[in-house]
């Protein structure tokens, strides 16, 4: 592998692992908080138990979230020293503020987990609110650095020197709100559906022989579906806005996402299929005429610039079309599944779900995580060849140190071990502390 | 004070806090491994009780140091980032194994291979300070070659340098020393007298060892980084003061008291002051260099406007956070007595 590709793979590998755990680190605390609040309101002990069990799960996940996040932060400086030099001069604020977000999260999560029985119930809820705020803030802030890479602001380059630095203008760069908002709501979507997913799976198991457990998981499932459903809808709305920002600020990314070669108005939206560079079109896809123009600029007359009007070496890789589609299709499926589930139970008042529904619920969690991965890889790979859009190429930012290959394989190995271990520990822990035992203890 | 001096002071402060908290953290992990079989003394329990709530907070300081470094001294980050790719990555790998397995071992308490998890995290934990501290001799100059216009770390030279090894020896011994001292205090204040006896004894062994290593560092520094040695010698009174505080700590551990022998709280305080003095002298003498001889706090400094915004954010941030730290400290460090009997949520 060539040096640059190795560096990119190394960073992408780490982020791809980190994001799973980081997203759950934003999403699950919200679910725990809601369970604690429901317990506070309804006095239904099941919710208290849910909060306890989810906290255990979240604490184990943190064992990977934190080291991979630390790696991300340090690796930025190790692999992309050129990039970090600019970030250090212009865009250091979000990193700085993020430290406080990390502190808040770390302090109050430890308090919640290790001192829960020594603090009042109110203090427990306050701690959880602070954990949720800390997690959300760390996600929003780090995403802001990513937003800055796509829509840089707050400085100029004059004769190769960085001048007129305005750190707050960089902080409030044009895509800050939309992009961070998208990451935040998609994390809540994921938190909700992952809970729903596990609950549905457990219900399938408990269905016949254990009505008490079945009821417990049913409550968790409904919580997950409602929260996941609401946030997936918001995610889609906000995703639409993200797309308009991409149209405005990174037009070649939009063209690549849609496999559009010729500049045109009334441009069609292509769903599915593969972009064929030779034939200059998307093959095997479905076309929705005029829709791309409409979605990008709220009017069918909106002119979309095609790839051919950009220099060839500005083109992002064309496979980003598939990643973008993957995310959008997953988003639509999630909204649909949540809607059907809630209507079936709440409005049609059916007591139980058909098996096929149950398996659809089981699928939502993994789908949401795939949506996160697709979205990020699309956003980061679609920005290529730039690390800072139209200002710094990725190849200019990369480290000059050699021997990345060995490190890449070492990291790969360690991640495999960590991910396998986290899965085993979760399975082991919940097998040793089954719900039945805790429900029985609760009854005493 | 100039802006760049203010900035390096903030970084120095973070490094100092991390040096203390981190060595305690890694050392506690090590002790919890060593005493895993001694169920009667509770020594492992005490170590875990300290570790569980604190490791995450401690870890944030690493991130804080890196962030402060690249936001205040982007030029220095460029050099350090380029040069430290390999050692930095080794640290990251060890850190991820250590943190991961530390958490896993807590949640797999009845698992038959739990012991393996504890050993993995304990051993990777003591290796981390050993690699981390190697950054210090590297920043003293002499290990960076310029090949084809790019900076490269001469790894062969690093791993054959006695100076680097004296730093490594110091890092390991002082991790064990600081952590056993802290755990001694911690177990005494939670009435775990058997554990106290064990950690007091460990502190008495590892303390003199750390002092010896510190002396080794000064000896090797004389030949390998004489510029720094000469400057440090200008602070002789402070260095003697630091040794004096070390002696005070030793006496505090030996003195009789009402309950058990020794006054660990006094020893902890004087050792932290001792490290403070010694690191002050080290840091002060290192100035103005961040990486000798190319990067100084002047030529590596960020944009002054950016610095001002950052500095305000620091002040506001820590003012907001302070009550949180205080609450945390009270819950886990001060009132740990009643906690010792209870299980986590
Ligand atoms: C559960 C996850 C999830 C779901 C269902 C969606 N997204 Fe998304 N999307 C993300 C998770 C995500 C993300 C992982 O959070 C990204 C990656 C980078 C970013 O800023 O957010 C993202 C980026 C992202 C971008 C790229 C922004 C950029 O490159 O700067 C666009 C245009 C959209 N999304 C649009 C959508 C649309 C129209 C959706 C319709 C349903 C959608 N997303 C659903
Ligand atoms: C957490 C989820 C993320 C994932 C899964 C992800 C994924 C990736 C991938 C796959 C690459 C390689 C792209 C390529 O070369 O084709 C990459 C590059 C990069 N990403 Fe992201 N990324 C994430 C978040 C971020 C964030 C939050 C930032 C900003 C701090 C960021 C900054 C970068 C940088 C600097 C590079 C290297 C240069 C480049 O290839 O442009 N990434 N990322
Ligand atoms: C380049 C991109 C990223 C970097 C550099 C980064 C950095 C970090 C670091 C250093 C930690 C450990 C904090 C600690 O020591 O306590 C961490 C954890 C975490 N990160 Fe990431 N992160 C990135 C992407 C993301 C994204 C995209 C999200 C959210 C969607 C996110 C959310 C979190 C969360 C929730 C944690 C959990 C633990 C904690 O905050 O203490 N991170 N990240």
C-alpha cells in the first residue's frame, strides 16, 4: 500500500471503530436518563432496573470508547501533522472546549456508576443529565472540526502564511449547526434503536415461557422505538438540510454522491446502482426525475453542477454514491419500522407483534450503526482529495515518517482483540446476571 | 509574564497533574494485580476501589495535554507528531489494551480467565509510563536526525541511550512508589489496616529506589544533555529542598501514630510537593526549548489572538468545572469509609 493510503486507512480504521462506541456513548445515556425519569414518575421498578442494566452495558462499552477516542485525538497529530498545524492555529477552540465536556462526562459518569447508592435519586438524575450533556457536547464539538474541514472559515492564506485568524468565526463555520445537529440526532436515533434491537431479541426468547420478562422487555422495546422513531425523523429532515449545505459548499461531493456528470437543471435523483465513469451515468439505479434539483435548492430549476465541470483531480471517489444511498435508505427504513411498531401497539392496540415485525425490530440497531458508518465514510471520503476543502490536500497533511504498515497491522490486531473482548464480556456479564435473577430480587 | 510563557506554564501544569495522577493510576493497577491472591488483606480491593472511579478522569488529562500542546504550540506539535509516530503509537496501543482490559476485568469478576485480564491490564499499565517518559529525553535533543529534509527519530540511538533507561527506571519506580504511598493513605483512612501495612511497606521499598533513579538521571544527563544539567544546577537550593521533602516523607512513614505506624497523609503531601519542586526545576531549566535545539516557546507559538480566546476558555472552563471536581473528590477520596462496605450500582 502506498504511504498516504496506509495513513488514511489507519485513521479511518480507528474512527470506524471509535464511532460505534462513541455514538452509543451519546445515545445510551439518553435512554438511561429517560428510564430514570420514567421510574421517578411512575414508580415502576422495571424502569429502575432498566437504568441499572443499561448502565452496566454502557460502562463496558466505555472501555473501548475512551481508548479509541484517545487514539483518535493523538493520532490526528501523529498522522496528519500538517493538518493539525493549521487546526492548532485556527480551529483549536472546539478541541479545547471538548476537554471540559470530557471532564463533565467522566466525573459524573463515575459518580453515577460508582456512587449511585450513596447519592439521592435527584442527584442521580442530575448526574445523568450532566453525563448526557457532556457526551452530546463532545460529539458536537469534535464534529465541528469535521465541519470546518468541509467549510473552512476564520482565516486566510497569504503567501503560504496563515493570516487574519478569527477563532470564533472558524468555530461558527457555515456547516457547524447542520453537521453537528445531524451527528447528535443520529446518535440518539442509534441509541434508541440499539435498545429496541436488544429488547426485541430478548422478547423472542422469552415469548412463551416467561411473561414477566417479556413484559419488561416490551417496555424497553417501546421506549426504544418511540425515541428512535422521533429522532430518525428529525435526522432525515436535518439530513435534507445537510444535503443543501453540501450543494452550496462542496458541489463536487454532491455530484459524486448522485453520480451526476453533466451540469443541468431539473436534475434527477439516482437511487441504488453504481456510478460508471466510462458511460457517465449511474447503472442499475432507479431515477426520480427532477428530484435532485428540488431537494438541493427547493426548486426544479436549480442548476446542479456535474462532475465534468470540475478538474478531474478534484473528483471524490465515485463509490461514495453507494455510501450515501446506504445511509438514506437506512434512514427511511428506520422511520418506517418505528412508525409501524408504534401504530400497531398504541393505536391498533394489538397485544403482540408478528414474528416478522420482531425480526425487523432486531435489525434496527445494526442498521442504525451501519447508517452512522456509511454517513461518516461518505462525508470524509467524499471530501477527498482535500483534508481542508480547497485549502489543504490530504497528501500535504500526511506525516513524513515511514513504516506505517507495521503500525497499521498492530492497530488492526488490537482492535480485533478489543472488539471481541467487549462482546464476550457483555455476553458473559449478562449471562451471569440474568434478568430473571434481578427481577426475583426486586420482588423480595 | 509573556503569552508564550503563560502557555507553557499551563501545559506544564497539565503534565504535572497527569504525572501524579497517571503514575498513581498505573501503579494502582499494578498493585491490584500483584495482590490478587491475597484475599485476606483486601489490598487488591483497595486498589480497585481507587481505580474504578478515577481512571477515566485521569485519562482525560492525556487528551488535555495533547490538545493544549497543539493549540498553543502548533509548530512544536508538527515536530513532535512527526518524530514520535512510533513511540506514540506504542503508547496508544498499550493504553487501549490497558483501559479496555481494566474495565473488562471489573465486569467479569467471576470469570475463570479474569486473572488473565488483570495481568494484561496490570502489565501494560506499568509499561505506559516507561514509554511516556521517553518523550522527555527525546525533547532534550540529540535523537532527531534530519534525513532528506524531514525529521526522523533515531530509534536505535534512543534504545541504546543510558539516559533514556534512567528515565524509564525512574518512571516505573516512581509509579510504584507514588501509588503505594497513596494507597497506604487511602487504606488507612478507610480502616483497612492489613492493606495499609502492605502498602506502607511497599512505599518504604520503592521510595529509596525512586530517589536512586532520580540520581541516575542526573548522572546520565551530565553527559547526554549537559545544557540542561548545567541549567538545573543553578537551582541547587530547590533541588536540595526537594530531597529534604523526600526525607520528611520517609520520616512521616516511620513515625508512630495512634493507629498503626506512620502518617501517610503527611507523606503524600510532602512527596507531591517534592515532585512539584523537582519538576519545576526541570521545566524551568528546559526553557525556552520545547524540543532542543530547534523548537522554542517563541518560534513554535500560536497566533496571539487565538491564544487569548483559548486562554479565556481555559479560565472559564475550569471555574465551571471546579465544583464538579470538588464533589468528585469528596465522594471518592474523602468519605470513602462508608463506601468501602458497599457495592457499585
Ligand atoms: C443513523 C445514522 C444516520 C442516518 C439514518 C442518516 N444519516 Fe446522514 N450522516 C450520518 C448519520 C446518519 C452521520 C454519521 O452522522 C454523518 C457523517 C458525517 C456527519 O457529519 O454526519 C452523516 C452525514 C450526512 C451528509 C454529509 C454531510 C457532509 O458531507 O458534510 C448528508 C448530506 C446526509 N448525512 C444526509 C442524510 C439524509 C438525507 C438522510 C435521510 C434519511 C440521512 N443523512 C440519514
Ligand atoms: C467518527 C467517525 C469518523 C469516521 C468513521 C471517519 C472516517 C474516515 C475515513 C474512512 C477517512 C479516510 C478517508 C479517505 O482517505 O478516503 C477519514 C479521514 C479523515 N478524517 Fe474522518 N472520520 C470520522 C470522523 C472524523 C472527524 C470528527 C474528524 C475531524 C476531527 C475527521 C477528520 C479526518 C481527517 C483529518 C482525515 C484524514 C485526511 C483525509 O483523508 O481527509 N474525521 N475519516
Ligand atoms: C476525529 C474525531 C474524534 C476525536 C479526535 C475524538 C476524541 C475522543 C477522545 C480523546 C475521547 C476520550 C475522552 C476521554 O479520555 O475521556 C473520546 C471519547 C468519546 N468520543 Fe470521540 N472523538 C472523535 C469523534 C467522535 C464523534 C464523531 C463522536 C460522536 C458522535 C464522539 C463522541 C465521543 C464520546 C461520546 C466519547 C465517550 C467518552 C468520553 O467522552 O469520555 N467522538 N473521543
